[in-house]
C-alpha cells in the first residue's frame, strides 16, 4: 500500500472516530449547536481553521 493511501485511510479512520464521539455527545445534549456543527465540519477536506 502506498504512503498516500495509508495516510488517507488513517485520517479517515480518525475522522470517523471523531464523528462517533460527537454523535454520542449530541445524543446527550441535542440542543447544542456547536456539537452539531462539529459533526458536519468533518466532511470538509481539508478542514479549514475555525475562528
């Protein structure tokens, strides 16, 4: 497996872990707009810096 593919798979796995954690948090606090923003932010590639 080449380095680029390995890096892509690693970063994708990390992103999915982050989304999983954010979904659990959102389930516990469904009115939290910041958590919801974090869930949808992961889909941007590359992720822009947040102000």
